[in-house]
């Protein structure tokens, strides 16, 4: 997964320490879904927050969770802790409970801010964990950390075999707190002690690769990213093809993902989902560019809201997808405030692509598999599409 200290906006699977939970909420996350009121009013009175998952999750009644929190508080205990224990026992693998401060940080992340060291991580083809990028001016950059450095430990924890999402969660934390990284470069091993700071992210980056190709890299679907994608497409030279890079995109606000998909579609279905058995749908806005050659790059770090975009463009024949199978998170969580001000994110349903394919636990297989050299292959495919248009 690439991206600055950002895996996905989803709750962590049970077993990851609670302090790391918030970062596994971001996408998505840090992939999440629509903030309250972000979806069209006829879509849902209580808009869903779809968060990453590898397998279908059990559901739990939010009233039962609220009751557990209230009973604990009546006994002078922590309502947040009681609710978390209840969700953990429920079988809802991706359900989670956050205190008020954590949830405020979660909302800030959706605005494109997070507390970390300005460092991205990824798994290489030979299985090594390395730094994927370093944000200019951030704590890691000031300490001399470089892209390509091996990442061995975080606060003394060996991360060589841990999921990248979990490693990124360990990198993040409260502003002003310290984290110690074990690094390796050219056979030399050393540690760096960094202080986390507030980092503002650029979720969409646009680059001209040549006169005929525009690369639009979407790191996450935070607020405003959908419109930035639309502006980038409108501003591309006439006849130029677009590489939409969704690799390492942990997800984000579903409303922003729908807006981004709308840049390439003229209305129509983006995804369907169910909330406690009730079927609902998400539709693209009309007026998108339906003729420009388009290739979407995806990988195992493409999650949730990003999978909705990839699935819509693929199923509707709008883009050729290149890369590796996506993460596979299609379960839907909804936020619910608990007694005492904490918030529970509980699984209530699942998403499907326009062709009816389930994403949860399966992911999306690209049209053309490619791992090493995926971008090169994508550019070659785009050239062929331009020639055929």
C-alpha cells in the first residue's frame, strides 16, 4: 500500500490493538463511506460508511451495543470499553468502537489531514516491507528517510510479516507523540525516533506523462477529491488518454468516489448495496467524458470506495483495468452514537458492482494482470486504445 501513513478508513480486525484502530478506519478507508448527508437524500436517511474487509462480517444490533454501554456506565465503568467488548464478541469482524477524540480525528482524516510521520509503506515483489514515499517537509523527510528504505520495526515491533495496513496503523498516532522506526539501507541498519505531526494530504495528483497521456493518481477519496478528478479530466488535452491510478487507495467517502466515477460516465449505475436487507443504489452524475481512452491501475491496496470506482468503470466497459486483484472490502458499516459520546461502526450490509458482483472477500480481478511493470503495461494498453479510437 502506498500513501502517507494511510492504509484504509476501516475498523481493524479484532486482534489489532485499540490504539491502532482509528487508522484502520481512515479511507476508508481512512475508506469509509458517505458522511451524514453526503449521499442524495433519497438514498438513505442514515447514509452508510462502507469499510474494508476480507470476508463477510456478521451483523450486530446497535441497540444492543448501546444498552451494553449504558449498563456499564450505570455501574461506574467505561461505556466505550463495554461496547468494544460487546462488538468483539459479536462476530462483526470489522465493527469497532471509538471514543469521542478518536472519532474527531477520523473526521479530520476525511478532510485530508492526519497525524503521522509523512511516510508510506508497501510490500515489494519479493515480500520485503519498504518505504514507498516520503512526504516533503514531514518528520521522516527531515530525518533523512528515503523511499526504498527497508522498514524492519515500529516501536520495537517486528513488522516484516505483518499486513501493510497494520504497519501503517502503527505509524500513526496522536500529534506530538514519538515513534521509533527500525530501518535498513544498503546493508546498514539503524533506528530513527520521529515525532508525529499533523500532515495535510493531497488526495489527487495530476501529471502529464506525454502529450497524449495524463496520469491522475488518487490516494484516497477525501472531501473534494471527486471534483478534483473531474477538473483534471476536463482540463486534459483533447484526445489525450487517462491513466487513473487507484493503487494503494484505501478508499474514502463514497460520495466522492461516485463523483470521481462520474468524470468518466454519463449517469447510470455505480454500485448497489443493502442496508439490513433493503436494496439501494448509487448513480453517477450525468455529463461525464465517455469517449476519452481510459485505463485504471489497481492492486491489493485498492480498497472499498476505490473498488467501487474500479468495479463501475470495468463492469460498464468504460475502462480497461490493469494490475492485480483488489483488496476485497464490500461490507457496509453505519455509525451510531453511544451513551457517553463514543461511536460504534457496525456492519449492516454489502456492496455489489453494476454487474452484480460481490466485492467483499473477493476483490476485483483486473482485465490484464500485471505486478511489476504495471504502469508500463497500462501505458501500452492506453496507446492501443488511442489508436483504436
